[in-house]
C-alpha cells in the first residue's frame, strides 16, 4: 500500500550507497574501502570486509560467494570474503553508482551497473556486462524513458531478483 513499515539504524554504519544480500546478511559500502556486513533481523553490525577499492556499488555474486564492488570510474572488481581480488571488468563508465548480479537470465551471468552518466536529468543508464567475457553486451536502458524527464534524477542503488514477477528475473533500483 506504500505505507512505511519500519525504519532503523545500525550502530557503526552510516552513509551507505548500495546494498547486496547473500540470503542471510546484507552488505553495504559507504564510498570507502570498508564493506559492512549487517543482520537486518537483529539490526546489528556482524563484521566488516576490507576492499581493495572504494565501495560505492556492491553486488553479491552467488556463483563465487563474492562481491562485485567499485566506485565512480573504477573497474568493477570481484572480491572474495577476505577482500582478495578475483576478477575485474573495465566498464569505461565514469558515474557508476549501483550494481546488481544476475545469475538467472539466459546467456548470463551478468553484472548490471547503474551509471549517472553526465549528471542529473540526463540519461540514467543501466548497462549489462557479460561476466564470463568481462565485456559490455551492448544492452543498456535509460530508466528516464519510463519515468519521464526529471532535471534532478540521478542513478542510485540497483538490484536484481528472481520471482518478483513469476517466471522472470526483475531489475530495480533507486533513482535519487
């Protein structure tokens, strides 16, 4: 119905830019090299992971039990739970803000990056990357095509989930 159900803060965590979920815990980055591991049921900070790059975007990769992380124009970096780099994808994007892992769609797995492009009000594009090849697929989508022009709209967090619409993987995000 659109009514607020609950809001809460977790002591020791602030300024999160994007979230990821591994089926048990949530993980977030605040544009620094710390990844916060949080239990939203108990509203507690469980621990942290050190990242080799600043974490403005984060996506959980269930195939390797790791995280795709990065910041504005850095390469998307896959790290394991100890913070060790496993792979990188050079996206060529300069305004990366949100990311999502898609292990369900045919031809995948894919990594989606939500890019602020040249700034607010201009195209806010979701880009698809083939994880196996580490390259852009050419699939992009300007979310303002559905939402209409907005002079202050700018890309934020991103997610992909299976079963939101039965039989489909869905992609969603936050437009700031």
